[in-house]
C-alpha cells in the first residue's frame, strides 16, 4: 500500500488536534506523575511523553495501513506489518512541559526510505498555541495553511540554539552567537526549526549530536521553505540513516549566504 494514501497531512493534523486537546486538558496531572525510567532512546520517559506517544500510536493504528513507528519512548514498533517510517518525538521540550514553561511541541515525519533525505512529510504542532507547521517534499512549507519562506537577506537578526551540556556546548558556538542581535534557547528543536522556516529566526545551531526524530520534520520544513541544514562543518546530512541513535550536530540557516558566514565564524577561535 502506498504510505501516502493513509499518512498524509490531513491524517497528521487529526493526530495533532487530538494530542493538543488531551495533553492540555490533563497537563497538571501529567506534570506531577512519576517518571517511567528510561525510554528506548536512553532519555527519561515522563508521563507526558508516554501519553502523547500512546495517542499517536492509537491514531496510526486506526488508519489500518502498514507503518513502522520510530519513537523516543517505544523505540521501533511495526503496525500492520510495518512499512514507511513514521519518526516521532511525542513531546519535544519535555523539560519545559513538566517545569511549567509553555514552549513544547510534537514532531512527526514520514520517511519513505532509510535516510534523512527520504523524508517525505514533516509536521510540527505547537501544543500551547496550536500553530501547525507542515511540509511535503517538493510542495513547500506551511504555517496553518499559509505558505512560508525563510529569511531572504543575510542579516544576523535572531539565532536559536540548544545546549544539551551548556558548559561544553555554549563555548563552541560563542563566535557565532556573538554576531547576532538576539539569541534564543527555546528548549524545543522542532519549534526552533519551524520558526526558522517561518522566517522568524535567521539561524539555528545545536552542537551536540541529535537523533533523527528530533529534527527530521524540521529539516523538511526548512528545506521546503528555502533554507539549508548541514552539520557544523557544512556537510550535508541527507545520507544519515534514520533511527534511535544520536547521529549529527546541526547548523540550519535561512539561506546559503547566511550559512557561509556561519561556517566561517565557527572556524574562528575564541579571542
């Protein structure tokens, strides 16, 4: 069965709407509940992560098509014999969510193959605002149904970054951060990348290794909006295999000119 018969943007949006409704209505109790220990990715599984994942799996099962879910919590799960991969980060920004910071999202991508470059559909929903970002390969990126584009000039306006281990990560990217008028650490990679695709952010960087389900939906959003995503040396990430392992740091820019300036800045030693 063609995976896109069952897993299109409308199907993902339906999942997103249920997620937002149920997660927000039970947010306080999910924040207070005990964690489940480590998930398949090696990170702590919080009740909010687990419940979000359950909702997505329930909705995918209703579609009755062959899908292989690759998720932060359950790992790899074949549904109806398995098929096109659905990469899922149930709650991207879990620490924000359980701390009471209203910045977290769900990230879903359909990958029709084995690599990042095979990403066919990307969907990110801001679970607080309800904003939906989506992209289909070759058909552009959208915010709530309106076509979006990345920043078109090469001005260093706003950079978003993530730092898994601040004392290690931040010194590595200070030469780049210092060039920008503003720097933001939102705590949700999917939203960082969605904001870049929207044109609200000029650049995004995370120097630590990231897993494919953390960024693959955002990757397609940026590519389809006119941006570029590589590692910190400027090498393309399209051939990286999707899965549960941490595979690459990320540097994403609104356009080629900005990206070249960023790569040059990262090569300079701290003064």
